[in-house]
C-alpha cells in the first residue's frame, strides 16, 4: 500500500533531498514551502523522478500559527479519505536577530518548536487513520546545549541567537518524548532526530560554519525513520536518532516531569487540548 508523506520545508536543502529520495520509493508526497513559486520547480523535479507517486503541494508561512492551522486544514482536505502515514516536520530557522511572529512569539521558538508541535497535535486524526503512522521531528544535536527559559521563552530579557536555537531544539525533543508517552503503544509513533552537520543556509548563515556531511547524509535519518517498518520503530517511540541510531539526549530529557511540563505548557501556548497522561 502506498504511503502518504507530508514534509515541511521541502523546497531546498535537507527537506528537498528527503523529498527526492522518498519520491523514488513511489510514496505519495505532499510537500510544503513558503510560497507556491518556490514549490513549482520542486514539483517538476519530483515528477521527473522515475517511479514517483503522486506529488501535491501546500504553501504556508510557518511563523504564523493561524497560517499553520489553515495549513493543517488544507492538508486534511488534500488527503480526503487517505490516512497520513508520515508527518515530517523538517522546516527550521536560525534567527540572527530578534523578531516576533504575528502572535508575539520569538521566531526561532515559533518556527522550530511551536509550529511542529501544533502540526503534531492538529494532524493526529489523520495520522490515527494509518496503522503505521509516525510523526518525525527534526531537532539538532545542539539541543544538548539548550536551556529552557520557563519565564522567558521569547528572550525578552535580551536575545541570544544560539541560545534561542538550542532552546527550541531542546523543547522539540522533550515535546516528542512526552507526545510519544501519551500516544501509548497503539497510536502514531513520535520520534526526533539530528540530521547531521550540513552546509545548509541555516548552518552557513546562522552558525557561520561549513558542514562536514553531505545533503544525502542530512536526509538519511529522516528517510530511514519514514520507511522503517512500524514494528521496528515502535520500541523506540519518543527516541532521538542520529545517523539512523538512537543517540543520547540532554540530561533533563530523562526527567518525565520536565517533559510533561514542557508538553502541557506548549499546548497552553498553542491553545490546543493536551493528550491525557498515561
């Protein structure tokens, strides 16, 4: 049976390479980009790949949570009766200057954490229609350097670009762990990953450094997790992967109360109903 995969941030870098590789498997792809103009050449490239499945696209500005809600609704309309087998939250940013979303959230926090968390929550009905569904959240090894500023997620006290990035990626790891815990043993599987150190726009412009890994390396773990049989992935629900293997996480990720607090706080910020603890 053909899988249906939704990928955010699929117009360049790791996201595009991931989409290209998954298209070659015959999967049906729904790709996201900021604008339809950015999506059109990617659609053409994907449809030129031998053996590709259906290719559809949705445009949205992920810094705006209202636009993200509309994106989720549009995705459900696009799916129709089809289940969503894979939600791949790939899009991310590194903000070098302080900026706010329309809802008043610091943009790194909004795009790297709140948006993927909102998509995970809103798309659960579509994911639950698939017996092998998984929610894959692209984090970063930088999460291990992160600190949660419970009273100042938005860096009102003074913006630090690297600290903001690390916090957003740490939050995504903790959210994924708690989401997996609350989904239990029979629902969609939630996992997170570090893609590698690749010379993407984010790394070069944000961290002012060149990567040591290729785009293929960067896409490899996302592809692996998207295609791994559910029976093999389920024992690792909530896990954080690097190079297709379970990797260590920030020490606070082992604290169930911290993960639960972050999950509940995130849902409150998003105005969505949290899943009940198990």
